[in-house]
């Protein structure tokens, strides 16, 4: 049986090709594909929620005064109306949308490896407005409260949802890639989303 080498958390693993239902990072977990990724995202989201509660209890008023979209490691913004399952489904869907536009980390790796020496051009993240359009369409199909919200509320909700999805998928990527290069890329992607670039 043919095997492929996969980088996972800084280790090189030999994975039989028969197990790889997709030729991507998603096939290295116990369950391949969307279900496996969603399970990982759910575990990460629940851990982040516990960390958020712990930190807010210990910091009291200081945590409440912070901007919900500020970069805080291990924390997601509070979206009480959104379940963990739906939050993870959105993070997955947004990432697949970004990947479909060849603007994810895997695409950045391929792009940099295919460029001739000395001709490397900077990688461009998917513009925020494209992500916002996708998010608006996704939430309009799945959330009655989103559809019934005013324009200002929708903008705020979409921004929180995109930031959360980017963070959540970023933490998942940290588990998968386990490299400093990925962390640098992830932080830059999050900054681009926070600045609405």
C-alpha cells in the first residue's frame, strides 16, 4: 500500500493513501473530511469558551470593558445566540470559501513553492468584503434572527462572526500544521480581518 508523508504538529507521519479520502490536511485525523474537521473545531471552540469564562471571572470588570473584537489568545467573542455547532459550521464554510478562492494557507504554500527564486510576490488574503458577502448569504439562509435584524446589527454580527471563524479555524490550523510559519500567517490573516482589509 502506498504511503504519503504528512506534517502534523511538527512531526512527520507516514499515512497510508487508502486512509486519505481527501488529498489534504483533513485526512490525518481519525475521521476524514468535513465531519472530522467539525469535531476538531467543536473541541477547540468549547475549550475557548471555557477559557473565556475563566478569564472573565478572574478579570471581572476589566474583561467586560475590552473590545470584543480585540485579539485575545484563546478567546472567542460572545455570541450567545449562536450555538457551538453552528459557529463551527460557519468557520468550516468560511474556510472552504476562502480556500476555494485559493487564499488559504495551503494555497500560500503552493504559491510560494511554485514561484521562481527571487520572484516571490506577497500573498494576498481574501478581501474582507468578499468574506462579508459570503457570511451574509450564509447567515441569511440559516438564521431567522439574522434576517430580521437591522442593517447596523447585521454588520456588527457579521464582523464578530468572521473574526470568530478566522480565530477558530486558525487554532485548528495550529494543531494541524504546528509550525511557527503557520502562526505568523494566521496572525496576519486575523489582523487583516480585524482591519476589514
